[in-house]
C-alpha cells in the first residue's frame, strides 16, 4: 500500500514489525498495550475524537518506517498526513483494513492440549 503526501509517495507496510514500531512510538512494553490503543478506530462515526488525528499520524509514520521509508518531519509531508487521510475515506478504510488483517491471529489449534504420543507410535 502507498500513500501520496505533499512531496513524495510512501510505501506502507503492516504486520508485526509495524506493531513493534508503533509500540515504540507510544512507549508500550507489550503487544496488547499497542493493540488496545487501536480501539479508537472501532466504529468511527461523525464525531471524531482529536486523539484519532494523533493516532492516524502515528499509524502512517510507523507503517512507512516499517516499510523502510521514514517520513521526514521537516519537508511538510508529516503535517499533511491527517488532511490526506481524512479527505479520502477510501484510503482511511484501506488503512484500517490492512491493520486489522495484519493483527496477530490465533489459529484454531493454539491453546488446545495435545494428547501425549504413545510409545512406539509412528508419525
């Protein structure tokens, strides 16, 4: 995924590396702390909290950094993140979808106890 800001297009990369970068931005010590911050994205309605503006900036900066092309805060691109995202609802939805799809998932077998192997069983 890419985002075009004032001076440049930036690749955005989501996944565990993205959550790690985002956690460093917030000073979080666990993945769950970082994921909890994203709850503000749930059910965005007409009344948009100002915290969401800061979160969107941090999401884009972390995703660009994770993709290996950090956003330069000096060239004006950083200040255009909120305007770019909020004037393009399709882009905002694509970002949210990419974040959700990159969240760690527990597969159906995780957490289930496995029966011990019988001596002499072939596997």
